[in-house]
C-alpha cells in the first residue's frame, strides 16, 4: 500500500473510532450515553491501537502531523515526505468526522446541546485560557513524541528500491504500547483541553463540523482552533530537540 494512502486510512480509522466514542458518550439516547471520561480515554487508546495496527507496516503509522514533524526535526524522517503525510492525515481526519456524523445522525437530531455536538468533532478546553491550554497540548504531545523517539524504531521503505530505509512512526513502538501511552496521556493530562495531541484529529473533524448540515449546531470555535494545532506541533518539535540533545 502507498504510504500516503495508509496515512489517510489510518487517520480516518483513528477519528472514526476516537470521535465515535465521544459521540457515543456525549450524545443523547445512545447505548453509551453519559458513560464518562474513562470510556472516552479508553476508546481513544483503542482507536490509536487499531489505526497503528492497520498501517504500521505501510507508512510507519504517524497518523498525526505532530509526530511527522517531530520525527523530521529529529532526523528520523525525510522532510521530502512531510507535506504529503500532513495532507493525507488532514483528509483522513475530515472524512472520519463526516462518517461519525453519518453513523450517529439520529442522535445528533435528538441532542439539544450544541456544545456537546461540537465536542464529538473537536476538542474544547474545560477552562478557557490560551496560554494554559497551549501548554497542556504542548506537554501531552511532548510525552507522546518523546516516547516514540526513545523507543525502538521500526523501519519502512519509501519510494524506489534505492530510497533510504527510514525509521519512522508510532508503529516504531508497536500497536499495544502506543495505545497504552495515549491512554496514560488521556487519564493523566487530558482533563484540561481534551488532549487533542494531534492537529489532524482536531482540525479535520472541525472542518467537517463547519461543513455538515448538523441540526442545531453552533459555530466551530475557530478562535480556539489554533491551540490544538500549535500546541502539538511545538510539543513534538521540543521532544525532537531533547532527543537530539541527548542522543
């Protein structure tokens, strides 16, 4: 499978299952309604597990622009492939958001709270404050990317037979360990902003929310949208810098 297609499908799976658990917990009259934060964090951990399991052999399973950029800064991934990976991840996240809506459309219709509807697509802070919200996303993603870099790297060949073998991705850790890392981040550090720790996971579905004809929806909170983009990218870059400093 082409690595870009794998990144698209992997991010689609990630958002379908991850935002799907948010919809299951937050929307009215679902079987999982009001089942709580532990279900959401466990669901996201399992979403990462499935996405990595499906794509690690084809693309390294970045499924996250912060991971892609962090690995490139750490000289573990070629900058040549970064734009294609980012676009594929964003597209996969957008389509995943669309499919969550189509899957739970009946429950969107009976849910009155427009804020809860938005939170099934993208993150929102528990207490709004730009600097602290940015710091939260920075720290959560720092932990994720540092864990990738400090773990044994997998390899995947990209391009022609003469292309250098690159050490890349969440798949470097393995599907089960990376799922546990995301679970730990959610349990310990997710309470402030909902731990996007992934620009594509937040921006793609946020665009879907803006475009879809969701009944009774609010605006897509674009004034906040830069934080789950900038925070993870800065956190991933900082983790790469620490890795290079001590490597």
